[in-house]
C-alpha cells in the first residue's frame, strides 16, 4: 500500500497547524515561504519534522523547486517511491 | 522591475530592529584597540568581549614584529593565486608547520576560513555523493553545500543517533557519504559529542570533516581542538579551521592524511581563483602558531576565565548554553529585550555580540561573549556586574 499525495499533504497540514504561529486558513496550495511567513531556517526545521514523521529524507537541494505544501507532498511521494 | 525589490523584507527587518534598538548592532566600530581586551568605542574605553580573539594573539609582539619585518623584506601582497602566481616559500612553510602541529600528512592554506570550508565541502562532495550537515553548521558549510552538486541532508544538532538514522535511510548509494560537523558551535559555544559521531561514521562507512574554527588552540592538550581532546583524531578525515580566531590573523586551512590532498589544489575553486594571503599575514600566523605551541598556559587562562564567567552568570540567574567554552552566551526570548540589554551593556562599558535569529539556534536572540586568555578575573567579574546592572536598568526579569 503506497502513500498518496493527499495523505502526505494532510500530514504536513496537521504538523503545521500544531504550531500556533501558523495561520489557520492554510491549504495544500498555500505557499510555504510567502503564506506561512517562514524564513529559510524555519522551512528547514519544519521539513525535518515531516521527514521524521514519514521516515524519508528530503535533500535540501530539492527544496529549491518546492513552493507549496502540495509541491512538498509530491516530492515526498516520489522520494518514498525511489526508496 | 526594481532589482532591489527582493530585499524589501530585509529592509523591513532592519527598520524593525532599528526601531527597538538604540544602535545598529551591525555597525559597532572599534575606533582603536588599546590591547587584546580593551578598545575605544564611542569615544569610551570599553572591555572587549566580542572579538573571538581567544588567545589574545591579534596583539602579540611576536606576530607584530614578524609582520612588520616581513612587509619590509617581501612587500605587502602576493598579487596572485596560489596555483598561478602567488605561492611564496612562506606559504609552504606555514603549511608544513600546520601539518606538523596536527601530525598530518598535508595542509592546504586558504585566504579565509570561509573559503577553506566553502572550498573543501563544495569540492569533496561530487554528483553521486551525499553531504550530511549538522543543523547548526556555519554559513560557510551550507554555502559550500550549495556550490556542490551533491545531495544535502541535514541532521539534528549534535545528535549522532539522528545522523545514523539518516545515513541508514539513504542506504547504499553509488557515491560517498561526507559528514560535516563543528568542534564548538559558534553561537552557543556548545561542544560536539565527537566520539559518538566517529563511531557512527565508522559503522556507516562515511567520511568525516570537522570545522575546529572555535576549538583550535582552545581544546586538547596541545590545542588541536575537540578531535584531540576526545582522542579520535585518527577517525577524522579532514580538519578545517581559521586563522581569524585563536591565531589572531586572517586565513584558513585544511589538514588531512589522505594522499590525494595535493590534487585538490588543482580543483578547489575557492583556493584557485583568489589571491593568496599576503606575506606579512603568513609571517604573523607562523609566529602565533609557535606561541600556541610553546604556551599551553594560554589555554589554561582562557578556560579559567570562561569557567568563571559561565558559573557567575548561572549563579546570577542567566540562562546559558550547555557547555563551557571560549564562547559564553546568554539565551534570551525576545529580540526587543536582547537589544535593550545589549545597548545598555555597551553603555556600561562592555562590548559583546548581539546575535539574532535566524543566525541563532531555535530562534532565540543571544548576548554572546567571547572570552580571551588575555582577560583577567577582574575584567570577567566586571562583565558579570555590567550584565546584572543592565538587567536592572532595562527593567527586565530573568525568570527562566
Ligand atoms: C564555524 C566557522 N567556520 C568558518 C568561519 C569562517 O572563518 P573566517 O572568519 O576565517 O572566514 C567561521 C567564522 O566566522 C566559523 O565560525
């Protein structure tokens, strides 16, 4: 049974909403830097949390192409398939 | 489109900072150093506790004399890169001295520590390789990783088990795995549990590079850093570091036993495409390296000072980092408080660093002091008094 983009996206949203500083109205289309007001360090820290939840490593060089939460979810699904 | 539009968020942050801080912390000028531990700032004699001049050697007589003499004899610049037209016998002498100091086969000297880490990280890690970086590594290491075609994986700070998990997660790969860590981390002065890391490195068949920028000359019986102190030098593949802290000058190096080091001189771009260090800087560095070798009591003085500052601050109720090293930071919660405290400390006669997120771990602002062998107990006690007075004057509470 493989994990879907929707599943991953939901897990990311859940993780983000556990942080009280994150706006409540985020969705899969939210842009991580602009809509969440994350700086580069905050993005790396939050990706680390997701990595541990999903047992996957997202290389930092891949983050360059990722803008939205769904982009991140898609990248993680690909990484999990490669593993 | 205005090419500067992308800097608007930065402009806003700077304006916010200026609104809450009387002075711009990025603009402090030491009008004149008076000694390794005092200088004139804003016209006043001020205690210097923010210089990274750990052994006070920026002002050593030996280095000044060597620099002056060498400038007279050889001039003030090499006007060229190491491989094209800028290697003097002095550069090779310093490389030999450093290799001997570290008991290593070879040494490469760079024009700054930034370029040493940038160059080594970006060149060693190729397309099929994977870099594993501690979450709190210095900007030069992260910049090197961006210059490298390798994949980059970040692991939790000082957590060898987390590194092991991430190394295992990637499994067998066609290339090599290079782990990059630091001996002492520059913001909190916390120390790596290096034995745990060398165990993981060996078990998982990875290479290990350590940046001893803040530990060289400070830790280890001979001053060779945390690798020496933890007795694991044989398991460390590459040691990089800087001349700009305990050695008191400017420049950087990498030492290693790997016989391929000389090849790296021909493919490490931050080594090849920049001018080499001027002869007077090399001569001063050689002189200060000799002082470090011959005066172990400098390290003892430094650690005595650091212990005194660290324990006095804790006793006074300040929150500090987890370990005692030449960096002693007070951890604060709000940038406004930190800025107010830092300004007041400067007005009361001591210069320390105001370190701000995102350059600090966990988004905490810090008052960062660097301790020198050249400080005396009176100066250390004075700094503690100034911190306590500044807390009173700014009406902050130290409730943990
Ligand atoms: C860990 C670390 N590496 C490298 C450097 C860069 O050294 P340099 O000042 O010689 O460029 C620094 C200094 O800021 C540092 O803290």
